[in-house]
């Protein structure tokens, strides 16, 4: 990822410079409406769904290796909720999930459930389990339970900044995935997800499809729009990944450092609100040193936490809680309760007790995550380089303590990428709308600007002055939601980029 890293002040200043523009009044013409195709899929009730569920499920078979179309094949699980108003049906809106390793198969309680009725009237909303995920042909690395803990999945350095434990974990995970993942794991990549999306389009009998990608799904959606531009209709990419093809997943990990810095002031303001039952401090300025001091104290003297993985509240467990809690204001109390317990002002909450099925799902998700990150692009292999980067990053961005630049299993991945990462370009129709929160902890605004630049005039961006991961129908910004809904329902895109002030 190119430098410099933006501070939150710079991000706000840059966002304020975006032109707030009027929308074009010209809707998509009738000749531009995709015609329904010849759908040959065998739709049936979805496993475990209520009898009255509007969602139907089917399977699409695709090549394991698109370079060998007559070779072995794998299965993709797909789902669909038909357009509520067939007379105004536009076509298919494909929900492209985040992750890597996420699913959009459960549309009812997932992405389709967030859509306004005006969008559901006009589109068959289609979800899927990507290659390797869930009800598609699945993969697993067969990891030890200890390696499923998020403080190991995310490479938090040791108390003294050492990365020796991270190197050992990364090597162990890479070896397990190579041993147990098989050919499906080796086939997982963003380019193949784009090809799978096009296979789904053809199976649906559609000449073109619209898509709504979130988080990692923005890079997968951008890859699809780059590789198959002639088959795209209206593309919405929400919470956008930096598309730098030299770094890809490594750059996404690095973006946590900036994203957490951007988002933390929102938590600090909430945690110092006099009306908050979980209030931690009298002023926002006191919350950051309180968190850092508590994390350092827990580094030195962890609290026993029976039933948790690991079975203690240590500094890195607290930092991991910060990372996940910043995704949504609804999760702020989770972090506050841990901090209050660490400060001796409350009890530790009961830890979650994952079932065997939950653990199997986590095995599956982590395998796909590792497969995508490692198959998309080569990672550096020199341990000394990672150690030096972590030392510098811990000083510059103490909230994330060196995690964003640390080693991952990809440093020990035994398989070379089958092809270069997808390079997003401005070649193709001007039919992309990027949706972005200004203070996103996982896909920061600074990275979204790079995807905007890569698309050039193909794209417009709508930015909500809001925090959290996920903008459309999640941030509560009516202005920004209205821009996206208007584009999906009428085809009108902003004439320029739009900043929507806080609601």
C-alpha cells in the first residue's frame, strides 16, 4: 500500500473537500433493462428453512480449475429471493459477502433483510457460499483448537514485542492447510471468485447482473467488474478494500492500524458520556490512556477467565476485543464490560461456548481466509523484516500494537500464486458506486480512496460522516442510504462524489 498513512484529521479534511453534488435526472432507459434469461437451475426449499420462507436454494457446478474446464468440478450453493414486483423487475442483485470466507447464502436474516422494499421489488436478490465455504464444496485446515482463538488468528505480538510465537503459529497453520486443504483450497483466489460469480450469472440465464459487495466483497466485486465488465449492470461496493495489487491481503491487514485510529474517538466519546451505564472516564481524552494502561497491566498480570479461549483476559485479548467492538456501536458495551472487569469495577462476562458445529464453521472460514490471502499474492518471507516492522509499528500505533504489519501463514505458504492479483482499472462502463463510512476500523477511508482512484471515471463515491464497518443500511445516514437506493432503483448516479454529513 502506498504511503503516507492518513490521520483522522486528514481523512476528515479530505472528505470535506468532496463535492456535494446533485443527482443526474436521467433514469436508465427501457432499452437498458436486462431481459430475463433462461434459468435452468433446480430451485427447492433451503435446508433448515421454514416452509413459508421466500428463499429458495440451488446448486451450480463450476470447474475446479478454469484453465481445465473439462476437468474436476466443484459445487457452489446459491440462494434466491425473487423480485417482489415482477412487473418492475430489473434483474439480479448478487450479494457478494465479506471475509474472505464469509457467506451471503442466508438472505432472509442477512444482506437481503437490510434492503429497502423498493430494491427488493425490483431485483431477484441472490446469495451464495463462495468456493470452499459452507454448503459449497467446503475446505478445512484441521487446525488445533488453540489456533482457532482470534488472538492467534490475528497475529498479536508478545508482551515484549517478540514475534517468535507468531512465526511458530504461522508456520504451523500453513503446514496444516497444505496438508489438509487439498486441491480446493489451492484453487481459492479472488480471480476464481470472480469467475465463479460469472458462472452463477450464466446459470441464472442473465446477460448482466448487478452486485452489492461488502468488505472483502468489494475487492471480489471490483475484480468481477474488471474481468467481466460487459456483464455488469449496477455495481455497489460498500466498505471498500485497498486494491493495491502488490499487497492485497497484506495491505488489508495493515489498514487496521489506520482504521482503528480513525474509529477510536467514537468509542472514547461514547465511553465518557455521563448518561452511559458503562461509562469509563470523565472525558474522551482520558479513554485512550486508560485503555493503553489497562492493556499493559493485563500484559503483565492477566486475569483468569474460565471457559474462554485462551482462559484469561490478557492484554492481547483486550486489544482483540477493541478490534471487533469498533465494527459497530452496538458492540461498544462488549469492550466496556471487559475494561470495567479489568479495572476491578465489574465482573468478567460469561465467555461464549461454541458448539462443535460452530468450531467446524470456524475451521472452514479460517481455511478460506488463509487460502485467499495466500493464493492471491506472495508475502515476504524474511522474519527479520516482520520483526523490524512490528517494532516500528508498535511505537507509531500503540492501539494495534504491531498486529497490522506482523507475519501471517502466507509467509510460509508452499504454493506460488497461480496468477497475478487482479489489477482494478478504469476500463469498462461507468456503473460503479462506492459506499463508505468516514471512520471504518477495518476498511478505512484512506484505502477506499485508492479503489476510487483505480476505477477512475467508472466510479462515484458516497461517503457517510459515520463510524463502523458497513455503510449501506447500517450507518443510519439517510442521505448516504438514499444515494445508494436511488442508484439501484433508478440507475441515477451522482454527477460527482458525495459527502453526507452526520445524521
